[in-house]
C-alpha cells in the first residue's frame, strides 16, 4: 500500500476536524483508495493549547515554512486563512511541485488567477472543495460532473450565518440585532460578523463559482454586493404577505454573452425550493443546458463538514501523485480569456420598494409619475395602515426595468417632500 505524507498548516477548529477525520476513518479511506494517508507535519502559532486531540511528538511546530519544505510532506493543506501568509506558503508549496488543498475562499477570490497560473507552470494542482459550501460537493460537481454543460445560471444561499439570522427574524419576529446576538451565542456568527452580514463572504464564494462556471477570472471588484446589516423585520413580514421570503442570495447568470454576478438580500417566491432553505444550511441551484436544474444542499460550514470536503480533496491529490496524473482535472481552467462581467446597471430587474409616505391625496400620483419618467411600471401596491396626515409604509412591487433606471428613480423619489425616509429596496428573483 502506497503511503502519502500530509502537512497541515493551521491547527484550529477545522484543522482538528481534519486530524480527527483521518483517524476516525483511516481504515475506510485505505479500503476505498488503496492508499495510506499519513499526517507527518503540523504547523500552528500556538503549539501549547489543548485541542482535545493528541499528535505524536515532533509533528506539531510553529514553523510553517519547514512543513512546506519537508521532504516527508507530499501534500500541503492550508487552513491558516487570511491573505498574505497563506499566499506566500501556498506559493512555496506550488513552486516545489506539491499539490495544495485549501478552504481559503478569500485568497482564491482575490489572488486565484496568479495561484492557478503558478500551479499550471509547476505541473501541480490546487484543490478547494471546502472553499464554497462546506461539506457540499459543489466544486467537484461544477468541475467534473457538469463538465459537458454550458452553465445557464447559478443561484446560491452560501452563508449560513445570514440564512440563520433571516430565518430567526422571520420565524420569531426578531430584530436584526437580536437575531445576530443569538447567532453569536449559538456559535453561528463570529465576534466581528462583518464578512458575513455585509455580504463579502458570499461574494468571495460567488467569484469562485462564476470563474469555474464561465472559464475566466471574475474580479471581485466587479461583483455587486449588498448585505443584510440592519434589515428590518417589517420587510420580512410584508414579503411573506406578498408570497415571498427574503434570502441572502448569490446570483450568477449569463446575459447576452456577459456574466452577471450579484450578491444581495432577495425576495424569493415561496413556492420555489430555495425559499425552503432555513437555518445554517446552504443550497445552490445550478442550471445546465443538458442536465437542467441540479440542487446541491447541505451544511455550508462547521468543523466536520468542512473537514470532510478537505479530506476528499486530499484523496484526489494523493491519487494524482501515486498514479502520476497531476493536472488530470485542474482546479480552474482559463478557457474563456475574453469573458466579461456585465455592468451592474445594465441588468433587467424587478423590485420590492417600501416607501414611507405622507398619507394625503395626490401622493401616489407623484410616486407613479417619477417611476413613469424612468420607464418603471407598478405591478402591485400594499398599504397596511391608513392614517390621514401621517407617514405610513407603502410597498410597491414593480415590473422589470433596468437597474440604472431604478437607481435614478429612487434618487429622485427620496428627494420628494412627501417621502419621509430613504426608500427600502430589494430585488425580486423570478427564476
């Protein structure tokens, strides 16, 4: 039986999960692969903390570069996170011809182009199943299972923290602040939740999926990103009354040859399967021209699901090494160098608008006139309260229009004397 040496960079929560997974299922892995996966080196800045799992003497040290350079290490697992240090260590591993397994979605979204190019130049590979969707085999599905399909669209609920917060706000009529506090207490949100609730984490994942699906490096700066910070529970209730549920959604789709990528809280029809995804679960709906719709669903984060994805990549890397099949299924192939991201303002969209209006005759006429000047037509109106002379919330559902037209219309609406607060807007996704 062939033995493959593994070096682990980062011995935090997920790193511990990888070690435990290797030990727990070592026999199963050997039976299924015919390979012995041996953890030979671990690097972490903290070598004293009790992690609830022991490693042999001499395995754990604080020198990450020595792990990468060790002749006993054939595969490098990078779990330290962040950009600069991880980028340098992955670069060193690739330059030595060693395959890398990583869960670092931020690094791949920001510097994936150069790292994948370096892997190609050194006839080795980067594996990153755990970077999107936790334990869901999503990357492999796109890269291999759907390789014969032109991808028409991808809709993803990709952040368990946001989905948990929105679920709790809706089901328990909580405020955003209360739901976020509960998510932190339950361990579903970080002490600083900005990357999650401001949409950056979801955007990193969307960049990776879009790049894979359409064969060019999608720049992070060209993704339209909005988060759920401060979202009002009132809008969740109004959305339900109108037959929708608000979800933090990543949308990737091809429009007239260009690729539109956006991340934002979105109204999803209640009858659509994506509306039923609740709590910390993730789901990704992929439409291929041959296969039709494919739904990937499961736990999008957590120690054990993430470790499962990492170990699946380690097995792939080990097989490639043993059978001298590097680059058998490259992590990313830049086959569409002229691909473009569609300008945000050019997309056709439909909106939920909540306006705070003075309740007096002629107000609706003023609103309709502004929307009409920007070629936006109204599909329906919901007004829950009617207090003459007071400001009341009014919800408008629109027909489709250009994104840039909506922006111009809302800028104008918010200057009207009869509008008492900035208009709240959410996209509506009709799938």
